[in-house]
């Protein structure tokens, strides 16, 4: 689930987003990135963060908003040569077959490229991995049930990591909320996924943009234009009821190459 909105402040360098996130997140080991699904730019950013965090033998695990049933296929792909047969095998599950107005943007060639970027890092000897943490598509009765299940899965996966490992979590920006905002729509979960993980070394980041298009599922799923805004610096929040620890504005978003 993603929320379409933006907020406010001097201009970062065009390619500075990963540097901003790492500077503000500091030593936090559970970095949650709240995205608009289905963009071309966010998977590139996450690949960049994974590469930077995994330098100097640092262990990094990337958690994606994919069903946990995908984890065996993801593990096989990370051990593969990344060739066409391996990529085709990764896409054989029903998760990758959703199309048309039911397409929520999580299935894209850009996401497949992100998974392959992690495979390439692993082939270089980096201590990196990927796992899904979502429930099966169509099995959750409501948003709250799903968020609670995802929080439980992430807690289990994080608890299994070595003490010095870092987990990057890519998720829709509503799941990344530390607290349900005032005036939220009635159907929004009372306890978002990240709100249930605040006892962990959590740092929640909203990935916003100054302009462009994002994918959203409102009356139906499709591209939605973002309101163009002036350049601004990252916004840090420390209020006890804050929605996110950090909001960063990427220069531009565009709809990615969705899997058909």
C-alpha cells in the first residue's frame, strides 16, 4: 500500500539520495524505505545502498515486499549465473503473473534488475542476501492483518541476523509509517508494519520526489502525476508520534518497466 502525498525545505545534489539516507540513518541496523511502487528509480537507489552498505565485509540483507513463498526461488537465483534461464525460472510463480488494472507495481523488470544486482554483489564475495516478507497475494482479509503478519516475518528475519548485520526493507510508504497519521482514511491499518517494530533499531525513511510519475492503486492501479515541488533538503523528524524519521526527495520518479 502506498500513499500519494508530499511535504517541505535547500536543494540536494541530483544523485545524493543514498548519501543522505546513510548519513541520517547512522548506525541503525533496520532501515525501512517507504516507496511508491513501480518506479524505475527506486530499485536503482536500493541497489546503490546495498552496494555501499556491503563494503568492507559488512553483512546486508534486503527484504522485499514479496510473498515469503518466493524465498526459495530468490535463494536459487542468487546462486545462479543470472542468465536468461535463471531469470525465467525466477518469474514462474503466480506472483509475477498479475496484470492490467490489478498490477500494483511491485512486479517490474527494474525489481528483477535489483535482485540481479544483489546476485552480482554476492558473486563478488559480498555478504548479501534477499528475502520476501509478505503474505501470499489475495490471502489477507484486511490491511491490518497483512501488516501484522509482515511485521512478524520481518522481526523473525531480523532476529536471525548476525549482531553486526544490517537489513534494508523496501516497502510501500504506508507500511513504513512509524505511527498512523491523524486524518488517515478509515481503511488504513491502525498499526502499520513499522509501528510494530519500533522496539528494534528501526529507522524509517519516506522516499518522495520533486516531480514525475508514480504508480498508485486508487480506484484502479495506474500512473499518477506527482505535484512538482521546489528542491529541498531532507526533512528529519524526532516527534514521538512522527510518521517517518526522515523524508528524502529524489530528483524525479518515472514509472518502471512493469512485467507483463
